[in-house]
C-alpha cells in the first residue's frame, strides 16, 4: 500500500510538472497585446479608409504580431486610396501622419 501511495504521489507530481511546462510554452508563444500609439511610428501599413492631409482616414498595421488600426492623415496634400501602402511618420494627437512608400 505504501508503494502504491508513493508511486501515485510521484506520478501526480510528474504529470503536474509536465502540465506546467506545456502551459509555460504556450504562454511564451503569445503575442503581447500591450502597445502604444508610438509603436505605429516607422511601421508600414495599408490604408483601409481613404485619407489626405485634411480628411482623416484609417491605416492598418501589424504591431507585435497583431493587426491594429489607427486614424490617419497624409503628410502631403495627396489623396491616399484604399489598399495604398504607407509608412507612419509620426503621431499627432491620436492621428498617425503617413506617407506613401
């Protein structure tokens, strides 16, 4: 009986440790969801709502492994159509200032 209890205890601790290793591995593979607007600066993204230097549109970028969007205006007085690749130059308030790439 004592041997059975000892084997059960060792088995339980062993499986618990293996479970902990698996959980730790999966958590390390997750992308961080913490980001700031400044993380957009320097990123290349795609216009998803048309914009120019006066009209606010929207740009979509991949930040830390996740697709994010931010309001955007063109740095130059040119119209940026949906699907256009742009680079985020800076952030003014809550708006990304973008330029064609």
